[in-house]
C-alpha cells in the first residue's frame, strides 16, 4: 500500500515520515522507504493490535486513515497514516485483516454529532444567562 506516512515523536512534537509503503504479508507487516529500504517490520505473531483510530487530511488534500499497530510484549505503538480515496473501505479492510489474523481491533472514536453540540451550546448559554441574573425588564 503506497502513500503511507509514519507518525513519530520528534523534537518539535509529532512529525510524519512520508513516502513509505506498507505491505501486508502472510507472515506480518513491513514498512519500507520508496527505494525499498526497510523502516520497520514485525512478524504476525509479534503483533497484538491493528486498529484504524481516526481520519486525517493529508498535506496534498487526500484523506488518510490513521492506523495504530501494537507489538506484543513490548507495548510499542506504531502510528501510520494510509492515504486513501475511500476511508470507510480502508477502515473496513484494516478491521477485516486484523480479525483474520486474530489481532485486537478497537473501534474508532465516534465524532460528536453537530445537532448534539448545538443543543449543548444552547443549554450552556441558557445556564449562563440564568446564573447571571438576567430577567426580563432588567437592564444588564
């Protein structure tokens, strides 16, 4: 799978290492540079979790799916962003592959609905107005 970036912590905070290729093999996962030089790899038996956790917009405007891969025993988490034209299909493929290989796969965080946020905002405004002593006919 081309158009992959590895998310890593750098001196300036989180940084992305772009132009990588993620290969799903029967034996495990491999992450390589464009020239074929290995960056990271793990045998399937060494993996504990593979979960699509969120979506992101890549610098060139394409949608990306952030996937967390956790290695067994080491509790080391790798975060990769997979560029895609169909985020839902990519997330489903990651979940299916994790299930097929017996890996844990957490459900992605759900976005809060806009109507719910509007209700919360109106309720908060009403609470602020009533707590401030605003009453009809009273000047503020």
